[in-house]
């Protein structure tokens, strides 16, 4: 309520009081508070506490999303060593989880592909293309087998190799050509999504490659 009413002094006082307590609910509030204020330093502290508090109690997908968000914040602050630590941890956690899953016949293997993709893009930006290729090749395999894998983008996001292609286009034309062919294959097989209202009425035909979950009636979508 303080945040909605713009009562910043009261909001800061409440945030200070909640900083004294380490429990999950307080971290969600502090995350929202510091995110709105653009206070990345305090947001990092909150996310690290959230990860420590939730690590054993939430899904691997959620943990990967938290790690990727931590990595992004360190990246924005210019702290590349810390950023890489969290990007790599998220990617390795995702790959380990995929390898350990034994779902019932006819069900999908969940892949936190956003974590793998984010680390591959980070490595490519840093010019470490051989390492980047190693992670991206795994992500591409998952993306090309959508009848077997359920791709979870998490916080890291995933755009069918689009960002990765832009990063490597001038850095390595041969690698770009390799992944451009994979991009064509992925998009040839990828299903399109449409939008239905809550009562089942068609709002949009299946014209979207990807679409996020809706929040307050809005979603982010990638057209074909």
C-alpha cells in the first residue's frame, strides 16, 4: 500500500524492518521494493537470501531462474566474475536435472533451457566461442526435439537462437552459419500458439512462435 500511494518514507522504514528478518515472504516484498527503486545492490542481497532460503524447497526450474537473475544483476553492475559464477551454476544445474529425469512414458522431460541459453550467450559476448558452442549445441538439441522436451525459459528467456545468432554473426561467420541452419530447423518444427479467452473463445489464431504467461491481461509474444 505504501508503494502504491507513493509514501516512500514509510516504505523505506518498512523495508528496513523486514531486512532484519530472513523468511521467504519478506524477501518477496523486498524484491519488489528494490526492483521498483532500481536498487541493484540491495536486490542482489535479497535474491541471494531468497536462493538460500528456498534452495531445498522449490523446483530446479525456479532455482535456475533465481540464479540467472543473480547473474544478470552482477552483469549489469560490471561484476563479470560473479556473473559467470551464477550463469554457469544455473546452466550446470539445468543440465544435471535433465539428465536425472525419468518421466513416465508419454510425458515430457522438463528443460530449464533459459539457464543454458543465458550462459551460452554470456560466453559468446565474452568472445569464448568454443565454450559457448559447447552449451548452445546442447540447448539446440533440446529445442529441436519438442516432442520429447518441454522447454522452460525461466528468468533467462529463450528466443529460438535469435539473440545468440546476433552475437556471433560478426564474431564467427562459420559458427553463425552452423546455428543459422539449426534456427531454420527449429522454426520449421516449432508449433504456433494462439490465444483463447477464459471461456474458450478464440482471440487470436495460432500465429505466435512463443508467448509468455499473462500478467494483468498482457503477455509478450513472438510472431512467426
